[in-house]
């Protein structure tokens, strides 16, 4: 077993949702940390833990970000962290390009729900400082209502202002002794 730390400077935790049912709005969380414990001989024994600061949300619009931090959405004052704890890995990400499934529990606003991420092992390399780095990509989706994010506004033309489905897009770089 080896333990790897998430390199937040080289990791992107992005998301997207539909606005007015016609446009996709993308954002990211800028502050996160976590560890991944890997068992290369038995990947099913590997695990991941991630902590995200929802106050670091960035959609390139301060007014929208302020609303997303409010009690209408993430309620960062009362729920200052989002967590992910893996519960299972299916597949063997041994070579770059290998796909696998990462399952885990995501907690937002105190509500914990299972999520499934389709993941890909992107590769490994030595950095200039003597460390080893590994990279992974992952995608998934959640229904924000399952986490208490129910604020919305009906549109006169039908539909709602914010989609209930939120897509997740992750590129993570890990640092370890590997």
C-alpha cells in the first residue's frame, strides 16, 4: 500500500449545470485536499478521501458564486466542507488509459449519498524534485436535490432556472513516494 496526496495546484474539480435549460454553466472548487491509498496488487483494496471547501466555488461570476455559497444552495456558513469517501473500486487501472469505476459517499450540506465516477488512469512520472506523480480523470453526475440543494425558479416558458442534474469533471494529480 502506498499513500498519495492530492496536489491541489495540478488538480481541477469542475462541475456544470444547465441554466434556463438552454446554456451550460461551468464552475470549479479551488480549495481541496485529500489522500489516495493504493494497493497496486489488489486495486479493490485502494481508497480515496477528499475534503472540498465549498466557499472556494468559482463560476466566473461573483454574484452567482455568492448565491451558490448562500443557504439557498451550499450554505457554506453552516456546512464549510464537502467530503468524498470511496467505498469501492471496480477494475484494474494498471496502465495509462485503463478505465475503472470509483464508488463512494459524497456529503454535501450534511446529506450523504452514494456516487459513481467513471475514471481513467492517465499515467505516472517522476517530477524534478524526486517525487512520483500519478494522474487520473473522472466524470459523474448527481441530482443536487438529493443533497438538499432544492432552490429553483420556474420559467414562464416552461422548465426551471437551474437544472437538477449536475455533472462532475475531475482531473487529479497525486504526489507520493510511489
